[in-house]
C-alpha cells in the first residue's frame, strides 16, 4: 500500500474528526446562557440595535440552519466577532498566530537538537558522571511544569542575569520589519534587518526555552534508553566486530532507529508545546495566539474560543499526519507493509 | 510482546513486590508517595498553623521571609506558607486519584465495548468520537471546559476527566481487539458464554496490565494539569490552598519576595517526581522482559 | 560525512550563536560612561565626558499602563483607560481645571436661557481636527446625536436631559434640554466632539443604525476623529494605544511637552517594576501591590505619590439576590468588616469612606452615617435577617477584579470577617471584562462585587446618578440592582435643580437615604498611588501631591499628557549610572 493511499485515508479521517469537533464547539457555544447580541452591543444599547444584530447573527433561525450558516462562513474564513477585541476573530488570529508559530518553532528546534544531542551523549558515555547528570536533568525536567520553568527563567534571566528581555516580541525603538509572514524573526532575516532579527530572537528565547525544557528532558530520556538498549543488540556487536568506529555506529546506524520512537513522541510533544504556550505566554506577556486563547477562555469570549480551538484542531491534525508520514517513510517496516494500517 | 498474567497466586504477588523492592529508585518513589499521602491526610495535625489554610488573614505579618517561626515564610496575606503547602497536598491528591478513578472505569468500559464489537459500526462510531477528543491536547480542552464552568475543585476535575478519558478507551480498545481474537475467547463463545462474561471475565483480565501501568504513570501528569488549571485560577477558590494558585500568586512579587512562589513550585515538582518514580517502578514490576 | 565533523560543526554553530547574542546585548543598550557618576541623583547637568546626548523624537514619550480593555470611541468608552485616551485624543466644549472649576475649551462663551432649558455655545474659530478639517457647529450637532443614539459610554449622563442639539450658525450651537439639568456645565467635559465628515466616510453598512450603518463604531475602535492634542498612531486593541503629538493643536505646545503618549495594558507587577527600573515606563498604573511601590521607591529618581482622587472602593451588594436581598443581612456585613485593617495595612493613605460620595467631591454630605466594625451590632442585625439560621445554604458569592491584585487582600479579609459571623463567602477572581459581562443581568451578578468607582464629573450628583439611578442598571458601576423608584425620583429632582445650594441639600438627603438602605459597603476613598520618574518627568498631580496642593481630578484628566513635560537627556543620564 503506497504512501499516497495512506495519506488519502488519513486526510479523510481528519475531515470527519474536524467536523465532529466543530459540532461539539458549536453546541457548547449555543447551549450556554446569555444573549450573544446583547452581550456584543452592551447593556445600554437601544433595543432596536440589538434586534438588528440578532437578525444579522442569524439567532432567530433553527439550530441546524445556524450550524450550516456558521460552517459556511467558517469555510469562507469568517470566524465571528471577538468580544474583547471587538473585531473579527480571523483578524486577531492572523495577527497573533505567527508569534506563537515562531515561538513553537524555536522551541521545537531547541528540544530536538537538545533532546537528541543529550540523549546520544548520555548513551555514549552511559554510566559515567555525564550520563548521571543528564539523567537527573531528565527526571527533574519532566516533573517540572512549563509554568514553573517559565517563572524560573523569568527570575534567572530577568533579574539575576538580565541578558534576555522578559516580555513582548520586540523592544520599543526597534523598527518592525515589513509584514511578509508575520513571523518577526523570519521577516527581519528576509529583509536583512539584523538589529530587528537579533532583538526579536532574544525576545523569543525565554518563552521558547520554557516551552522546550520539559519535552527536551523527555526526548533525551527516550533517546538515551532506546539507544542504550539497542547498543546491546546483535547487529551492533556485528558492526563492532567488523571494525566500524563507535561514533559512526552511534550516528549512522543507531540514531536512525532510535529516531523513530523519539519522533513519534515528538509529534505529541510539539502539539503539547502549543498547549503549554497558553500558560507560558501569559507569564511572559508574549502576544501570541495561545495567550489570546487563554484570555478568551478566561473572559468567556465564545467566538474567540471556538475560533482558536478550531484553528488548533486543524493545525494539530495536520501535524499528526505530517509526522505519521515521516515515521512511515523512516520505518521500512511500515513503508513496505502491504496490509492496511 | 510483554505480558503479565493477573491470575495471581500469593507467591507471584510476593515475587512482584520483591522485584519492585530491588529497584532502588522505585522504592524511593514509593516512600515519597507515602510521604505525600501521609502529609495530605494528617495535615491538620502536622501543620504548624492549620488555621492559616482557612479563612484567615494577618496583614501585620505579611511577606515575612523564611524564619524559624515560618520555615517557608508568610505570604502577602500573612499566612504561613508551610502549612498551606501541606493542606494543598490534599487538593493535588484528590485531583490525581479522583480523576483517574473517574475516567478509568468509563474509558475502559467504552474501550472494551469497542474492542469486542471490533469491525462493526459500534467500533467505528466510538473510535471516531475518541478521535475528536484527542485532536486537541488534554490541557487545552481541560482549560476550555474548566473556564466555562464555575471554578471549583470538582469542576476542574470534571474538565480534566472530560479531556483525558479517551486515552484509556483507545488503550483498552487496542488491547481488547487483539485479545478478542485469541483462541480462548473463541472457545468461550463456542461453549455459549454470555457477552458479559466474555467481556469482563475473559478479555478484561488480559488488558489490565497496561491499564494499571498507565494509571500509575499518569497520576503525576493529572496532578500537573490540575496545577496548571489552578495556576490560571480555574481550581479551588480561596481560602483553600492550591499549589498552582500559590505559585501564580507569588509570581507577582518576584524577585523580592521569592519564597512565596518557590516553595509551592518545589512542592509541585516533589509530588510529580514521587508519582513518576513510583509509576516507573510499577511499570517495571508489571512487565516481564523477554530474553 | 556524519559523526565527528557534523558534531563539531554543530558545536561551533551553537557557540558562535551564543557569542553573537551576548555581543548584541551590549550593542542594544547605551554605552556606559567611563567616568564616575555624578554625586547626587537630582543633579540636572549631564556628565560631560561622554558625547552629548541628542534625543530623538521618540524619546519625548510618556508611557503608562492602565486596566484594559480600552475603547477610544467617545460614545462607547467610560472607564479609566477609556477616559485617559479620550481626554488626550478629543476636545470638549469646556475643560475641568485641576482646582475643580470649569473653563472654556472649544466653546469660548455660552449663554443660558431664562428657563434654563437652552444653552447657546459660541465656538472658537480655526480649531483643526487631526485630518485638517475645521471644527464647526455641525460637528457638535453630529457628535451629540451620535452619543445619544448609540447610548453607551457617557451617553447615559445626557440622554435623560438633552432634547436636541442644533447648529444655528457656523460657529454657534444650541443644546436644548427636556428639563433643567443643574450640573450640565460640570458634566459637559464628557461630551467629546468628533469630526462628522471623517466618521461618515468610515461607516459600515449594513448596520444597526439604519442610514448611519454602524455609526463608524468599527472604525473608531482603532482610529480617532478628534481635535485633541494627540492623535492615534497605533491602536493595538489587546495591548496598547500609541498616540503622537498633533502639531496644529489649537491650544499650542510647551517645548518640553511629550511628542508621544503610550498607554498599555497592565501586566504582572514584576514586569512593571522591571520596565520602570529600565526607565521604559514613566508613570505606573495605580493598581500595583504595595510591595511593588515600596520596591520602586528605592530606585533613583523615582517618586511614589498618593492623592485622593475622587474614586472610592465599594463592596457592592446585590440587593435582588439572596442572601444579600435582606437589609439586615447587608447591615450585618457592613458592621463586621475590619475597615481599619484595610486602611492601615492594605491601602495606606486612603481614608474610610463616608457614604457613597467621596469626601473631595463637591456635594458630599459631611454628616452621613459611617459604619464601623462592631461584632455585637453585626450579630444583632444578622439575628433579625431571615437567613440567620440557614447560613450554610446561602453562601455569599464575591468577585474581585483580577487586574487589581490588592483587591484579593480585601476579599480575603472580608471572607475572614464574615466567617466570624458564620457567613460563608465564596471568592472568585475575575478579569474586569468578565465582571462587566456579569453585571449585565441580575442573575449573573454575584452577591458582592469589589469595584473602584469614579465620579464622571465633579459633583455628587454624577456619582449618585451613575451608581444608583435605575437607568444605569446593567452597567458594571451598579452591581446592586437597587432600582428604587423613590431614590430615582430624588436623584432626578436634585439634578433638575439649578441653584447649587439647593441642589447640594438634595444631594445630602439622597446620601442619607441610601446609606440607610445599605446596598453597598463603602470601604475607602481611594488614595491613588502611582510611581513616576520625577527625575525627568514633570507631572502635575505628582507635584501637587508632594506639596499638598489642592488637586481635584476628574477620572482621566490626571493623565492629560499635553500639560506634562519630559526631558530625555535626564533619562539618558539616569540610565548611564549603575
């Protein structure tokens, strides 16, 4: 069975799941008490204005019609009006999503490089003091919630060793790069604005680090244990007997293998990075989609909540499919299987 | 494949305990968990100022750094932090154990049904429903649900349970659907055993090991999600102490009054570490290595 | 191929990245002076050994933070951050002075008809809007119609009274009232004038207001149509408002006045402290915890001042929801609160409130009854209430505002005090946006809400109207749902009285009656506490507080940036010291 049909099946599945998610969110939003039109216009707005808005929001039609209209406007890109910002949710999303995206991207890079690197190091020097340090760090890292990491980093780098900024995306006085992708680091890079690039990168480091620490510890641990157990395997003994240098074995043969379970875990980890960002962005006052989602949740801004959850739902489904594809490619056993998965 | 037979004799139980005790780290974990449980249960007797965990304020004594009278210092309301941390262990334990106790029966039951009826529409419907839930990470779903309800301990437990149960359903489904095709199950069917008997007496016992393992390992994570919820204000309300709330309250006063955040944060890490080590030990105990 | 070379390369890459980062940190900050720092912090002359500091335009900036959200539409905004923005972006017909009087602003003079129902204003000529248009009577007429139609924000002050607003000539406008409105001129600063042409060009149709579409509400979320000293440069709805100087402002400019004014949403006290210490904020909000102000006070060149600002802090009791619907229950709560602990330990500098009107507001009744902590009386009152023996079935739900962390201290104190009577209080921390939403219906409003309230104009009637008149029910300023027809009548009658003495007497009667009904626990008159960079900023309220001069601020006018001064060279000097 080819990669293509695998992809097709997963996509079909994903669409079904997303439809289900949208129904769930729609029901939650409609079932809760409160008149959305009145809430949107405020308590002192004249009644005729509220009526007009109610008609505009289609609140007088039956539930399934409302759902159909909601979905069709969703597909056109209209996610409704946010209570807090008083502007369309999709505008808010366009503004805040790139911030979270580049934050998570940097965190993913840190956690992959760091986790895999540490894992390989610990496996190579297993049972030495280096291994011990890595293992202790791994345990502590895993049990520390992201928000505790965020506060610790805030304390260390915000006050005791103040080398990184502790809030926002860019320092006042640094000119913003023109909006190409919305990701400040990328945009500054593309336009050759080095000052802005370093500045925005520095603003990203603390939130990304806080996000990356726990999963990095986890990845290091899994990488290490998977490589350690593989080190004892027969084919490794054979390779050593043939005179292949140890480093070569580690990186060329073993890493590939150990990479598979690590990468599968990492897909879940990257998704949970977005989740952890909800609290980390709050601590660092980082204006990303997760902080927007968190504030929408705390303020019961229903349109914003369902908009953010749907965006994340679509995003996570895509990420899962992507990672599954990568794993399927890497693991010949899956790739060459003829049976369905 | 790693398997375990739960039709235990007393000897095999003794063997498992012995095996557990050989692993030093797991034993440490066990005693840490024991410590947490004892502190939680006996907090009113162990805490130096049990009244401070209730409706109590003393602004003259506010923001005192750690001292002999107050080993963890006092918070901005004048309450002893050590006593409050001890009482906060209760909320954490109730969250961890309570949520697991809620979702395991439900999740396992649903998974069993889906696994037994594997290949039929029942299976497809149930699995698609769980798919919807696991699209979003548990934390995000729990946050959204908790925010829509009134903030109490029970509601935050409900929110976490709502987000977490599908994982047990899927795990059980995986095990059940493979066990379902085993020979002894088919034998039972042929001899006319009822569906209930097959599901609960034949299939279930063979799924238990991974379920128990997952339970033991996950208590720590549930507590972590609970702490995150209370960090943003969605758990117990004052004056009841909650570890996440104490950390977020103290964060306002960094770096000058560092003790208000630090000790609850260390307590969170301690509890999660305890359950993690213990859970690792349980996992090692319940699985046998294949040579 | 792989292995050693790859690993080495990776290490080199990472190390060079780190080095580059650390190096760039050094570049971004101003280079420290090599010479010894000047001997005293207040010495004004810059140290001579470095190259002379040439300030850029953006250094002439005043940055402050305030409670969010902020609505800069004059027909929508009515809260602190809204007022601060409106005061700087727009002008009104008259302007309130720091001494508590009214002086002409856009109107040079005005005449009042004998029946007190028609006010004719002669407008100043040559006033420009931010887009260059000239301000005429047509704009005034448009602005009033818009304010009354939309009905939000400060509209409620004028809608019971204003019949019509007509442009009689190009620079003359007549406002006719339905009935006499004594404090009309005092209230007029809240009527901000918009540019009719600019708004009409940006309305969206279809909208709830018929031909006027959405009346420009969407556009005015992020833009301004004003003539005030500052105009909107950037408005990020979730984060900040950045306003820049309007050079053609009719009121002229002091050379040291700020060229930029930035109002941001408050963040964590730790972050605010850090920003202030790095001199990236000039005036803090008034919402920081006491510990943070004390830490700031230790910094060089910073002053922490507190002044009675005409706001008071209330525990608003929901009179339509059990158990606070019982007057004896409410009085029991009023008698059990430890007011002294609040004033001495939580909000030092404040004074205990005496009734619903703050003591500095004209029209305050100096003889109105004041509750004090008395557990005997509290228990006696509780015994008379119908919930006396069912206390655990009727918990008191309480909300406090997440953006003001100190409120939690009052909430917990209230909870501890109430527990002494056996009353259970359930505390919830809510973002202010949530409290606004909860206040909209009696079902969602909690039993007790902790809210700071400001007077919208400098008379007791303003407070009484916004706080207790049933036309303002559903607003966050009225979580009591009092809806008492007698009080409504008394308030309307007082506001219709043109003679000030008579009016004030009527205010006194209202205050006494309200305190009798005990719908609110009046905790304290707020001493607004802010820290500001006194070394390089001149801020009138700060100076007045230090010298104990009279300062009667109306909400928002304390932050009128046009009258502030900032000296960037002094800021640079402060930063260059260790």
